C-alpha cells in the first residue's frame, strides 16, 4: 500500500475513533437520546458512536474540498449542520424504524419531523458545534503529522495564506 494512503487512512481512523467516543457523550449532554431504558444503552451508544465517527470524518473534509475553501466560514457551518442532520435522519430510519431499537423519538417536541427522527432545535445546535468538528479535525491531523514526522527529524513550519487558513509544510533539519 502506498505510504501516503496508509498515513491518510491512519489519520481518518484516529479521527473516526474520537468521533465514535465523543458523539454519544454530546447526545447525552444535550438529552438527544430519549430512550435509555433496558439494554438499549449499548445499542444507543454504539449506533451514535458509528454516526459520530462518520460525522467528524465528513465534516473534517469540508475545508479540504477545493471549491468549498472559498466559501465563507458560516456557509461551512450551515453545510456541516445539514450534513449532520441528514446523517441523523438516515441513522434514525435505520436504527429506530427498521431495526426497532427506538433510541430516540422527537415526536413530542415542536419543530420535529412527523417520524420524530430529527428536530430543528438540534440542527441549530449542530450549526454551533460544526466549527468544533472543523477545529478538532484540523488539530488531530496536524498533531498526527507532527508526531509521525518527529520520528524522521522533520520540523513543522506554519505558513499563513491569504484566506487565513493554515498550510503545513515540512523541511528537513
């Protein structure tokens, strides 16, 4: 396997695992998972963990896609919230409706879809949390690169470009 592809897959794996463990905790903090009774705690955490890993990886790529880099940051946040909301709806269709796990149900809340799988209020929360996912992805990727390259005695040089985004280049000492 190409060394660059292997390194990128390792970065994605680390980012996925962070999302896998953090996302269910956010769901619990904001009370989004509404059904904790019985043996459903494992199913809820597992399904939300898988979703969380996918969400963090996908949101991390928003600022990597060349046409999206030119858009204002607030557009990135809206795109992030829409992606999370869409993925939560798909996960709800699979986990709650098809598998019948009944992990969450928002039917009792205002501004929810008729099937109770997504809610506008929680979408707005993801509008605010999307920048955290962007920051997390960027920092995990940079940290992984620094750690990986510290073994080969390379030095990190950060260059600020015109749009205030960061570019990372490595030079041998």
